[in-house]
C-alpha cells in the first residue's frame, strides 16, 4: 500500500501547478469566460505540447501511458485554477471511449490530432428526460445501407460548442431504459443533420443541446460493440466521475485556503474573525470535509480498473462524499466571506458555482447513494 | 388556545384575497410567477395600488397612514400577499426610514418625507454597511463634517440594495470620532442626485445587479436633513433593525416555493416516474415542509406574544435564522430537481429579454436563484450574529 | 387565533407544576424506579383526587370535559418531572379508546374507577414484528358462543405489569396488514389465558410481553365496532402521540435549562464554559430546536379533532420535529455536561433516555416522515 | 500510489488471521459477539495469548518487547483484531504508561514495571481527570507533598476507567502550586492497594460500571515511583495523549458494527419486508458506510505520512472526531432497527446473567450501547477540544 507520488508524478504536479500560477490567473480566466469561444485555443495547444493531452493514452496509441493517478493530478490542479478548457470532454470522456472501445481506424484518425491539441471532442450521454440514467436513451440508430441513421436529441453536452467530433449514445435495439441495445457512435460535429443550440453554463463552461435529425454514420463509426455500448459508457463515465472528484478536491482546497486566509485577516469587532471560536470550528469542519473528500477521490481513482461492481461502488461512494463536502465547503466559504463572497469579482463565488455543478455532474448525491446501495 | 380565525378575520381574509385577485396586474404577476428579475416599475406600480387602497403601511400608526389592523389582520394580509406572489414591499421607505421618521423626526420632516414614502414617489435606499464594516456596523467610517448649515459627507457605503433606482438615501455617518464608536454616529437623509454621489454596480455571482457601492465625495447635505440628535444615529439604527426583522420568516413565500417545488417534482422525470415518487426527494420535500410548518407556528406564537405587548423580542432572531435556512433549502431542492438543466445559464431571459430558455421553464433559473439566496444568511445581520444575539439577549450568556 | 391559556388552564399548570416541585423530585423518582411496582399508588390516588385522571372525559361520563390542551398541559409538566406513573396508558390510551368508542356499559364499569385512581389500564397495539404499523395485526379473535376467543401476542405493552384492564387489537377478518377487520377488545388482565412477561424499560417505565392463549371475551367487550377498530385505534394513538410530544417538550425544556445553567457555572480554562462561542451557539441551536418542537406540539394538540387526513399530517409533522429536536437536545445536553452527563446520578441522562424512547414511541422519525408524505 | 498489499503483507495478514482463528478462545468470542459487558479475565486471557506470541505490544520498540513491524503490518494487525472482534487491548498499561516508562523512566523503573505490563499481570489505570478539571486537565488539584523518601498524596480522580480491576495507577499530581499550572505537575505511579486509596463506582446512564472515582487520603508513595523529573508530568502526559489517539478511528470495529447492522436490517421486518428494503434505512446505512470508507482512507493516508516519519500529527484529531461520530451513528441505527424492543432493559443479561432477553437477541442491548457510546465524543479530549486542537495546530488560527 502506497499513497506517495512517483518522481514523474511530482514533476507533472509541478508542471500543471506552474501553468495555473503563471498562465491562468483569475483575470485571465474571466477574459476567457467573456470570450466568444469560451476557451483559449493557444493554451490548449500548450496542453498538447506539454503532453497533458496524451497522458492517459497507451504508448501503442501514441500516448504517454499514464494511469488514473496522472489524470487525477491534472484534474486536481485544474480544479485549483478552475480551468474551463475541454480536458474532461476531449481527453477523459471522448478519449476514454476511444481508448477503451475505439477501433484501430478510429484511434488512428482521431487520437493523433486529439493529443496534438488540434481536435476537440465532446460526448452526448444525457437526454432531456433521462436525468442521470445512462441507459435512458431515446435517440435511435436505425440500420441503413452501410451504416446507421441517428435521430434524437442530446442535452447539456458539455464543451459541445467547440467540439469537432461527437460521440453519442443511441439505441439500436431494446426498450427505452434497457442497458442492452445501446450503441455509441463517432459523429462529425459538422455532419449533415447535426444542429446545435449553444449556451454558457452557470459555472463558466459552454454546452449544447444537440439535435440529430437523420444523421448518417458508417458502420466504422461504431465505438465499441453494437448493442453493448452501455458497459463501455458506464466505465468511462465512472472514470470521468473520478476525474471531477479530483477537480472538486482541488477547488475545495483553494476555497478552504482562501477562507482561512480571509478569516486570519478580516477584522470585525476589533479582531480577526478567525479568532471567533465558531468561525474556527467551521473552518475545522471544512478542513475535515476536504480531507475526507481527498481520501475518497484518491480511493476512487485507484479503483477504476477493479471489477465493475467494485469500481461502481468506489466511484459512487466517492461522488457522495465529494458532493456533500463540496456543498458544505462551498456554502461556508461564501458565508464566511460575507457580502464579498456573493460578488462576481471575487473568485470565491466562482469556485462555489463550479462545485455546485460538479455535485450534479454524472449524477448527484442522491443518485450515487442509491447506486452505491443497489 | 385556538387555531381558527374569527368570523371577522375570515371576512377580512376574503376581502384581501378578492382585492388582490381584482387589482394585481396580470403582467406583473406573469413576470413574478416566471421568476424573472423584478423591475422598479413593477414594485412602484403595485405599491401605488396598495397606497390607493390605504393598505401600503399596515405597520404604521393610523395617524401617519397606517391601517389600524390587529396583529392577526396584519398577519393575514402578509400571508395573502405572499400566497399571491405579489412584489414584496420594498422595505427601505415603508419599513425602515418611515418608522424612524415618524418616531424620531420633527413635524416638518414628517410632513416633508412621509407622503413620498407612502405614495412610492420617492424610492429610498439604506446607507449602512461599508466596505470594512461587515457585521460590525458600528465601526463605520463615512464622515459628515458640519460646515455652517451643511454637512459635508465623505466616504462610501456598500451592499446598497437597489441604490441604482433610489431617489434618496438614509445614511449612518460619523459626526464625531472622539467618542465611543456607537456615540459618534448620526442619521442623515440626502438626495442621491446630490453632486458627489456616485453609484457603482456590484454584480453578484448569479449575474444579477441588486446591490451597489455608493461613493460620497464632498456631498453637501443641509443640516435640516439630520434626523433627531447628532450622535444618536446608533439608537435610531437599532430601533430600525428591530423593525426590519418582522416578516423576515417569509412563511407565505416559502409555502409558495414549496408548492412550486412539488409542481416541478410532479413533472420532472426520474427513471420513468415523476421525481416526487423518488423516496429521497420526497423525504427531503416533506422535511422541508415540516420545518416550515414549525416556523409558521413559531411565528404565530411570536405574534401572539406581540399582540399581548411583549415583543417582538430577540426571540425573533429565530425567525430570521430558520426562515433563511428554509428559503435556501428550497432553492437547493430546485437545483436538484433541475438535474443537468441546472447548468444552463439563462441570464438574459431572467433579465426579461424575450429569449427562450434552455430546458424546462420551471427550473430555468434554479441555479442563479440558489446562488443568489446564499445572501439571506449573510445580510440583515448574518445568521452567526443572530445566534450571538439570542445567546446574549435570550439565554443571558 | 389564540395561543393563550385560559385562567382554568393556568390553574391546572400551577397545580401540576407544584406537584412536580413538591412531591416528585429526582430522588423520589429514583426510589420509584427501584421499587417493586415501578410507580407510586399513593401518588396515583392523588392524581385522582386532583381530578387529573378525569380531565379528558366528558361531563356526561363523569369527567371534567377537558380538551386536548389540558392533556397537553399535564403531559408537558409530567415531561419536566419525568413522571413514570401510567397516565399515558391509563388515561390517554385506554381512556381515549373508551371515551371515543366504549359502550355505555364499558364506560359505566371502567371509567369511574379509572378516574378515581383505583383502576389502571394498558393498551396492546404492537406485536413482535409489526414495528409501527397499527394495521399489522396477527393476533386473532375467533367468533365463539357469546363472544370471541383471542390468540396471539402483544409486545412492549407499556405499563402492562400494573394494568387491571387491557385493551388489545385483534383480527376478526382480513389479511395480516389490512386496516379492515381489526377489532379492539377490553380484557381483564387476570383473565384465564392471559400471561405476562414483565420487565423494566431503559427509560424507567415498566412493560410487558403479553401472550393471549385462548382468552374468552364477550360480545360486550368489543370496544368500538367489530372490524372497524383501526380508525378508532389510529385516532387514539394520534392523541397519545400528541401527548408524548408535549411530554417531550417538557423534558426538553428542563434539559435545556439544566444545560444552560451548567454552562453558566461550570468553569473550564478559567471561565464558565458558557463564555465559549461554540457552546453559546450550541445552546442557541438547542433553544431553537426546543421552540420549534413546542410550536409543533401545540399545533398537533389543536388539530386532534380535525378531519382524519389533516389530523394525521399534523401529528406526524409534530412527531418528526419532536423526534429531531429531542435527539439533538438530548445528545447535546449530555455532551455539554461532559462526563457528568453520562452518569446515572445526574438527571440529564434520565431525560436523554426518556427522549430517546419518545423518539421511537408510536413510530420514529422515518415512520412519521413517510406517513406525512403519503 | 497503490492500494494493494505487497505479497509479504498479504502473507503476514494470513498469518495473523490464522493465529486469531486458532487461538481466540471460543467462550470469549461468544461473549463479545453477543455484546455482553466484558470481564477483566477475558481481557487478561486474550492479552496473555498475544503476549505468549510476542504480539502484545506492536507499538513498542523492539528492545522493550515490540514486534518491529512496519506501519502497514501494524495496520493489518489492528484490522484483523477488529474484524475478529477480539477484546480490545486495554490501553492503560500497553499504550499509555508503558511508552511513558520506556521513554522517560530510569533503567530500574523499566525493569520493575515493563514486564508486568507486557504479561498483563499488572492491570493499570489512569489517574488524570478530576471532578473539577474536565477538559481543562492542567487545572488538576490532587497534591503530592514530599516528606523524606515519600510523597503524601491527597485528592481525588474521576472517570477512572476500570479502576475497580486495577493493581496500579499512573497519576498526575500537583507537586508545586507556586508555579504556572502546567509546570507544577508530576507523574507518579502507585499501588492501588496502598492504604488510603478508595475506589467508588460511577454507574453510567446505561446502567454499566466502567468508571470510578478514586479518593486518595494521605496515600504514601515512595519517591522512586516518580517518573522522570518532578514538575515535568505535563510533558509526559502530553506525550501520552499523542499515543492514546492512535487506533482511535476504530475503523475495523466500525466495519464490524455496520456488518452487524446489515444483518439486523435483513432480519427485522417493516411492513412485511426486511428493514433493509426501507429506502430511508437503506440510505442511512449507505451514508454511514461511505463515511467509514472515507475515514478508512484518511487513516491510511495518515499512516502513509507516518511511515515517512511525518506524524501522527494533530491531523489525527480528525480520526478521533469522525471515528467517534461513526461509532455513535452505528448505535443510533441499531436503536432505530430495534423498534419497540429498544425499550426493553436487559441489563442483567448484558452483565452476563444467564437470563433470556426480551425481543431479538441482536438488538437486545441496542439502547444501552447507544447511551454508553455518547461517552466517546466526551472522553480522550472532547470532540470540541479536538476541533480547538485542529484550529490551532493545523490551521494556525
């Protein structure tokens, strides 16, 4: 048993941390949020140059062969900096599906560009009334000559507006909430029949409602096995869940530190508010919530390659803990900052908003409690 | 002991209810029911309707324009306004500076200021908090130096709600720095159009513009705008804080909030059934509703004490704490009900732009509302401060 | 709307409070707990003389015609004194069933003695695996010549050991958890076929497991209508639930005051612990929990005569609030008293234990949350 | 980073597991599995079995009788003991006074006292708390006045766990009242059979007898029983408090507690189905299990830091706080599962009388256990004190 980072991992931490510190300060991020694109392509290129986009891919696929720990490291640092670039969608989600289920052809076409930073991707797994159930798929894929025709709607596709490639779940057989009969398809974002409604999210990302109105795809565009896409999707969503748990841990750490610093310096009634015992214990409760969350994020990352049943329980347990910790730390950080915590100009609210959305992303606390206890 | 209303009270309730039904403008109701950001004109129009009816200031003594209602009638009135989702009465004139004026001001000042407050022709804002003061209000630094028949005001105020719409401000200023903090404060009124007044918006994290910073650069204020005595401002402010707290439980509004949550939970789907059938969501809704019932009866008990001339005492800090916790919890459950669509930032639609929202209309503003409501446990004396008050004033610790 | 007590009610409060203060101090109660009987018959006689046992009965039945408010007053005062005498079982439960459902004959036989304090009674509504479901009745009542024969087992019958009369629920028709088909019977505690296993409860009361092994009862012993006992039983259990809510409010009040007093006087680190802000806020939270509980206990008592649906929701809402408040106040009173709070010799633990059992009695918080939301 | 045990660790785990399986006496196991009150002889017998094997003091340096295990091995050992529900190691000798003795005592004292601790032939108790001291330990008043080659001890100690079984006591006494509180305290060992020592039981609200008051009336203690220097007792006590905290997370025992809860919830019926199918109960169990998993990994991370020579620092206060909260929550859920049968007070059966219990055996002691476990957030430095420690030592507030 070992909770220490290897020397290579420590280098990775240094490198991402340095990026956040030097190139991604709060004002830089604010400018990105206000920009047309909602992300910085030059920074993304830099991610590619630094190798971050190649981390989880095998050396055979041209990647660096990193483990879940490397992804955790990157996401935790991104959480500290509230990075909005589409790492989760492109590398963890789309990259994960291709990594675990892509054909040689798909990998050869997509991965080199993806790792180079010249191709962005997003995954459509949710539908307007599917809530968090990945098997609740109404989008249909009807067999046609040489391939399939997709019809349906994918909702809240994160990083959809900037995606060159989409991977979507569609039903090739079975009833609406059956796990069997779901197939994943690689779709060109500009393909005929694909239309997008793009919008900003409350936490500074971009997303799309995507309508697939008779989109033709080839048989070679199936990712994984026809009708068996659920297991693949579930695995990758679990990996992505562990990744956002790490991101949340980074955000919570920054938020707790900021609040601690504020409590040390903000004077009220003649003394720093950090001298008031109620504030002290609140900060202790936040610290404990953070430590428990961090423990669970590590645990989940290290169990991603376990048997599906164990992986599911580990990831859901982590998501429950992170959901609770994130809510508590987020709310209390705002509360202890008082009016300042409510403003758009301080970073506190931005962390709080991101943590709130992570609480929902890939299933909220209630969802994962049920999944854990199932 | 008896929970039922008397026949007179029931008749009054019917009267209020039908007045609202007949007079609450449909366009304002539509905006409020949709959860859009309120506009100044909505508030003013509705307050003027109540003013015409003579119902705009139930808390005021009859001689100044009050209604002369019993405590129960006032309660019924509040309940009905809340249930109908009318614009809330903007407190700065009617609940705050008004009572200070009719209690502490000169006859001349009363004649000058009260009519505009009642008719909603003058919009007031509150100059209390300062960038450095926070919950420690008495540490305020804005200075008013007397020069002849004027005060020269320099400093700044913050978290000034709706200052962008305000005609006048009532302002705590330091007129004497040589005495104890609380003793050097005075209560000054002045025109927001005075030279030297600048208002800078503060955008909150939900993207809304409710609060502002106000800067005063050598603002000249005639001495006749001083309320009461110089140096007594803290006393008036404390008097006012007691007034501000009534109605803060917001029971009627939270009831409406829970009713809306139930509607949403009956529509939103989870695994092919309405969310309301999810045992976890159902339990949380039930717990919230029970919390609110307990608050409702605690408020009624406070009211009963009040009508016996005891209170509202510091016990009413409970109403603030529990009331805001419930209001916040309602918005949390709305975000949970929204699922992924909570992500969509429909700010322009919320501000009233004629723009479709992403996802179901009922939850389109769930996340910004949740973010915004975090303020309620901070403002009006943070909930931590309220607990200090109870510890000291009620428990004698 | 009126939350004030009438002059008569104020006199009642004074009278019960004086009794607690003068005749029921902690040492008196300790002696009662250790005694063979587990209650004091002379005190019970006194309750009779003071008219407390006649409070809820109509003047027609020889009672005082009191409302639920009078019962609330008595139970709240009893809660302050942790009175263990069988008022709940005899007057509220058995008395309630007879009051609402008894025949003239039953009333004439039982009530005068009951009100005089010479007859004690208990009600058997629970069975070993029924948990809190009053309709889960396996005990059978088979029709026999001139009456019925009862067979089954009633569990945790509070105040069973001292009861002269029992009222039990049994099934005359229907399936195990059907509401229809339940009938209530008045049974002599000494009747042939009745056997009891008596035991003390953790909160200082006495209870019995009661086996009914072919107990013959007459048709005149049916309380209420044959097959329709559920509605009657549910109503009276709701009344009893409101009563223990009031009892809990009394206990919470005493516990909060005791803790407040302790915090004012107990010196640690050179000052009374009540000077520490964390302790102050804890006491505020306890105070708020108490006030909310008190509001709900009043509300429930005042709604006992409402339509069944409204009554059920009111009572369940109150029980949920009281359950939460009781747990919080009880636990925190022990915590703030430190080691002393753990001891048998201080009253704090005794209040805590009683509150814990009230949390369970007539259905715990989960049960009433579900009943409320049903 | 890696969660798996090495092959060596796995082999060690097997070794421990089979040792326990072969050597844990069936009669003790039966008593512990049934949740009966433990007896002194059960503890002693089990500790002697570990002592014979050389495993009774894994935390001790090898030279004094320790095992020389790695941190991981110690962790595995603790886990296996917990999972098998063996009697807990009584800390007073092995975890408390033992380490103080081998760290601060003279060679002669080591030779005199350590063997009896290791062999469990001498049962120790801890004389720290006093009636007036509570969490403010340094305010203790028990006095030891030197007269020739003896100290004369007068005063009293309280909450002395298992003092009724103790042969010896290690005691904080005040040897100097003229200096700062912490500087006048000394660390004294003495025989509980000394004239002038009286032990009075304290019955706790669950009806159990675990703790006692100890009165010292002119107890004569030879000066050679002083550990280290006079006036340095506070330093040794603090050293010891750090030791006491390890293992306080009680993860393995709580895992067993949750497993037992699941068993109970699978048996207890609710509306004709096992309680485990009740969504509320199921959720609470899941939340508790997740809390415990988080604590388990937090403990493992602490362990990892420790094996790098960093710690156990004040971070381990988290383990105390969360560990006790979980232990308490387990007993809360057991009471909930018991339903009405939680009322039955089966004290005599719990004390080992051969008497049937009322209701199901699995929940027969649910309520007393719940009452008893309230102590865990009070003793060993109350959870409030632990938060003060974290605030000061970790957060620097």
